[in-house]
C-alpha cells in the first residue's frame, strides 16, 4: 500500500528491505504516534521514517517486531533527527532495545538558534521553510485501523520536512558555534527519556511529601514503591491506580476506614473503587515498613542566605540567557538552581557542579560567586 508522498509498511519483508535501503543514508529522521492515557507504558501506533529520499509509515500493530530498526537507529555513522524526541523514545522503548544515537532534537536545536523554547513542529517548519502545515489530527486514536487517508497524510507530514529543517538548523548552529551544545542536550534528553525510575526511588517524584511528618514520609515512600511496582505490573497509569494526593493522605493515616474512603483527595469511584482492597494491604505493609525505614529527606524552609543565592542565580541565568537568546530554563532551570543552592549549603563550590555547555557558559560567573 502506498499513498501520496509516503510508503506504508506492514510486512516484515518490506521493513527489512526498507532498512537495507536506509542503511546507506547519512541521516534518518523519525517520529512516532502513540497513546499514553490509561497505561503505564505508551502504546505505539505508528512509526514514521524519512530517509534516502523517501517517507515511510510503519505499522507496529501489524509488524511482528521492529528489530531491523534497532541497528539502524543505533548506527554511529547515521545521524538521527526527531522533534521533541522524549515522548518518541519512550514509545519506541516498548518495541526496541537499542539506543538512538547520534541524535539531534530539532526542538532543542531551535532553542539554541534563538527561535524560542518549546517550539511546535508546525511552528518550526513555518519559521524555517515558510511552509504552513495543515491542521493535525490531535485526537486521533492511532491504535485503530484502518487509518484514514487524511490521518496518514498528517502522519507523513510530521516527518517529511524534518531533513530540510534539520539541515538549516545545523547550518545556523554551526555559524553560532552551538552545534555541539545542541547535540549534547539532545543526548541528555534522550538518556533521561529512557531512564526508568526504580520503585524505591519513586517517592522523590511525589508532590506534597514535605507536608508530612517524618513517619508519614516513610509511609509515603513505601506506598510510592508499591504503586510503582503495581502500575508497571498492571500496565496502568499511576493516577488510575492511586493519585499522588490520595497517596499523601493515606500516608498521614493509621488505617483506611470505610467512611473515609469517599473523602480521600483525588478519589474517583469509577477508577479507584476496585483498588480499595489493594490500598488497604499496601497501607498496612507501608505502616510496618515505616517502623524500620530510614528517614526521607525533604527540603526545608530556605535560609536567608539560601534565598539570596537563589535570587542571584536566577538573575545570573536570566542575564546570560537574554544575551545568548536562549530560554532561561534551558540554561539553568529552577531545579538546577535549587541543586546549586543545596550544594553550596553543604559547603561545596558552585564552579565545577555544572558540566558540558552550561559549564562553558556559566562557570566563570559561578567561580566569582565562590570567592
């Protein structure tokens, strides 16, 4: 099956032949379509490839495996290009095992070119090529078959312009001396996207943990580990098993009384009633574990000097970002500033804590703050 401007691939032999053609290309652009609402892992619905002057749409629902793509996407001699790649890599991870490298994320590259942070694909194509893409199918169920000709055309467009856009961004980045910056940031984004959270560390992502007393934080840590293991086992999105605010409320209790269930923050009978027996068991086990567990660290109220340093770092980041025409959060996010403040409070020097391109941009100023 073929369409205007793209090739549809749903048979293993066709995929193997296509990968063989693409293996001689200097660059492979890719995109994915997936659903990620109720499940722990995204459900891959489509893989789009642009390489060797062709665009292909791969049907992962029909293909027995995507193994031929592993070697292609990991090949060191072939540049890979994608836009806002984190979600794509998370989705591909459900079907592929190898790394995707070397990689340029065009959303990141656009930010380093001074085009702004978080730029959509359509906006980037317009800015670089002047082409106005059609309105996309934002509510498409990519797991349904057959897909309409319009849906397939939209999917093909999502990857068709990437090679031209990437070439122009590389040219601009090279002129600015920032190509290595963009490649480094793309690599780190890719690493973070496929990094799995261990159940024992799931507590670190909880919102509201600081409101609990020490024992409650230990209970919350055990509940978070249980939720992570169960959500992964059931392939169920965490909020559909237990929302953060529910977990925090349970961690502050000694038992789950029947009359209290409906009053729990975040409780939705349609989603959660079936899990109440499991909640009770998990809470009982968490209360027991909390008696022997280690303390769970949380950030305390910043001191006057910590607030002052945080403000100084924010002003420094804002000034340097403006001078470089970079989004300030790309240069020094709030979380990174908080990490620097915490390190200084432990007696560490600021210079040397940053790495890569950020160190190149900011280390001189950080060294002055260390004096």
